[in-house]
C-alpha cells in the first residue's frame, strides 16, 4: 500500500502506570500488578493506533522505563545501580548513565515477554524498536572496554541475538533507534554503519534505522534552535546510511528545518518520513500531513515513502499523542486519495 503508516515507537504511559510527561518515569506499581498494568497499557496503545489507521503498530514501549535502559540494563556486564551523571549526545544534555563493568552478554531474553503479549493482542503488522549500538554506548559509562567501537560491537551482538528471538515470536519489522548517528559523523563512518549491519543484516524481517533530532523536550528544542536555518546533519549522514544493509530509514521532516533535497541521498532505501512534529502540542491537520507527503514525493517515488512520527511521543500528554496519531492516519489516507 502507498504511504503506509507507522509511529517512531513510544507512546505516553497512562498516569496510573507511571509518572506522566517525563522521559525517565517511575513506575506506580510493582511485581505482578506492574506487569498487568503494562499489559493493559499495551492494549490501549495498540487500540489507539488501530483506531487511527496506523498500519504497522508498536507496543508503545509501555513496558520500558526508557528506550535505552530497558535493553541495556538487562544485559550482563551493565550495572544499572552504578550510575554516573554525565553529558550525552555531545553534551546536549546530562543523564544518569549506568556503567559497563564487564563483558556485555545477553544471558536471557529481554523483551520477549512483552512482545509475545503484544503479538497475541493484535493481528496487525507489529514493529519492535530497540536502541542502536552507538546510542547505547553514548548513554552509558564505560569502565571495561576502553573503546566505544569495541563496546558497540558487543552490544550489536547482543541486539542481534535478541532480534532473532523476537522475529521467531512473529515480529514483522525491527527498528533500530540511533539518534547518536546525528551527532558523531566520524564514528558513524568509522564503525557505526558496521555495528548497525551486524545488528540487522539478514535477520529475516524488514529492518529500519531511526535517526532524529530527538524528543520534544526543552534541551532538544534549544539544540535545534542553535542549528541554524538549514540543518545539514542528514546531508552528512544519509550517504553513509545508503551503504548499510538496512531496508528503511526513519527520519524527521515535519515542522523541521531539514532541507528536503536530502531525501535524494539515501540510494534505494525506503524512507519513513516524519509527518508529525513531536516538539509541539499543536495537532496537525490531515492537510498538513498530506502536504509533507507531497513534499517528499518531489524526491522519492511513492513506493519508497512510508509515513511516521518525527520521533517517539513518550513525553507528550496522552490525548495530544492520540490526536496526532489520528492526524497521521487521516493525512496518509488523504494523500492516497489524491495520488
Ligand atoms: Zn527519535
């Protein structure tokens, strides 16, 4: 189908589950009650996406406290209790970063339980999102490897094992979130693409890499304001992504200062264009979404255009996020009618 729809990954958590509108929320329940509440929140996330005519759905990341920590802190070799506050994404913001204390190993399945539940709860195409190796390394403190490239490769192997298990459960699409790719271009070239390919090559389902300008939190909004009138990050990154084995690139477009001609730089990749801005609570109209799709059509053939959100919606008010989902579905339908 033309202009198929998906979301970057996360949706807001209900306030009976976790602190609303925060990036590292605390859970409001524990033990079995927490798992039951996460399952209920997943049902709501799936329902709201279906209602909004989203074609490829996610579990809304309702069972993860944060998109990086959920995976990384479950691995052997990462100590979640040993935390240091430091600048991440080239000091764009400070975060409490867990520590790599030994060889990284995936001793057991990490997201299989919640993804098995999501698989049982929907017959739609299901996407799972996982943090990429570079973004994981950039969100931890390393006291073991002494090399970001070596650490990233260890996480890449752990991700690969996790993905193979999720594909066996019935996941249709795997998306690797690599916001750090938009910051460290020399490292992307030197080892980032190789690490990505170690994760995705030949895993037996559609693969996506998501590279964005971040959540709509104040530190990111301030960073974006400092980047000038035309953002040149994608122009540097996309030729490198074009040589990777990943099938689809998920990128930010709506309401941004991304120069649309960068869409020409992705070789033959499919492109999941962001048609929903997550840095504003204003709800797009179907016409707004349709206009962003029309913009992409100047550079890409219809069969390579997918529609998504610019980034995750975890920190947004719930009703705003759901209204934006409906705008996404309605705008893609409108574009299909007109194409
Ligand atoms: Zn993002």
